[in-house]
C-alpha cells in the first residue's frame, strides 16, 4: 500500500498445493486446504507445521473440505461429503476433533462451500450452493 510495493514470491512449492481450495493466515501460520496429508497443510517459518487430525471417526479425513475458518482456539472446516462443519482444536502437533455441526436432514450441508465464525455475535455462518445458514456458536460447548 502507499509507497511500498513488492513482487510476488513463492513461499513453498509443493505440487499438491495445486489442489488447494482455501487458504487462511493466522498467528504467522499459513493454513491451506488441499489434497495433501489429511486435507490440511500448515506452514510456519517456511517449514511444514501440519498437525495430525485425531479423534475423527474411523476412515474419515478432511480431504473433501472446501472451506475453513480459524480463530484463536478452533479450526472450522466445511465438509460437503460428510454434510457437516467439523470443529478441531487449533493444536500444535495434533488437532483434536471436537465435534461437528450436522443437520438431521442429509440434504442440508451436502453442498457446503465455506464457513465463517463471528465470535462477538456468537454465530457461525456457512453457505452451500443456494443458501446461507446461521448456527449458534454456543452449541459448540455441547459437541
């Protein structure tokens, strides 16, 4: 901005990142949803810093996740294959599955694209192909 200009520079060159669907930057860490590891790749100081997802039901991963939001405590990933918003703690070496927002109606969230958390309002918003859904963040404590 202003008088300061920079040239684009490659931060890392993993070919798997070509499958990237979303990116989020927080706490000097770069989070990328992609077809790598369990669906998430995180870098810190240009080094692989990816936590291992633990606690997911057997056979599940987050390779199909389409969007994410990360706050100071949690990672929220939209997962259309499982029809949910999956919630993980923002761990260092592991990211524990805390629970999920999932509808009893299997058609809801089946095309979920992204998720945004607005902490000061206590709401989670997610969007599918034609609707925006509002969820109550306080229900996270009940997961």
